[in-house]
């Protein structure tokens, strides 16, 4: 409701609430005269997955994401957790691809 754009994995979606995992705030910033995407913590991420319930009435818009956005998100989560281990990257990538196939709406506005 405050206009923030959140990128995350949707775990569950019904008429009353969404359950999301590992939310990051997505911002478009000016970097050398060009628009760039930047993520920041929406809620500080623990070492493991973070799940959050959101009332549907608080969501203004949900939009599908591209494969490039999934890659961007996976790298941002990996970086936020302080590592780039192949296992973590593969685990996040597979979870996101699975979420994308089941529930393609992964960006909140």
C-alpha cells in the first residue's frame, strides 16, 4: 500500500492473503546516467528462508517476472546472505523456477 516494489517467491496465494518468501525491496536508481535495479532488505534476511504473510488488501499490483529477473533475484539473495556457494545458488534458482511455474506473479507493487 505504500508504493514499495517487493520481489520475492510466492509460497501461497488465496483471496485473503499471500505467503511470500525472502522478500527484497526493488528500487530503480540512476547509475552513471542510466537506470539500474538495486535491492535492499525489506525485512532483514536471516540465514534461512524468511516467510511473511501479507493481506491481499495491502497488495496494489502483482506482476509476472522474466528469467532475467529470476537470475537477478537469485544473485541478490545470495549476496545478501554473504555467499555464492554453488549449492545455495542452485537451491534458490530451482525454488524460484518452481515457484515461477506454479505461481508466475512474483513482483509486488
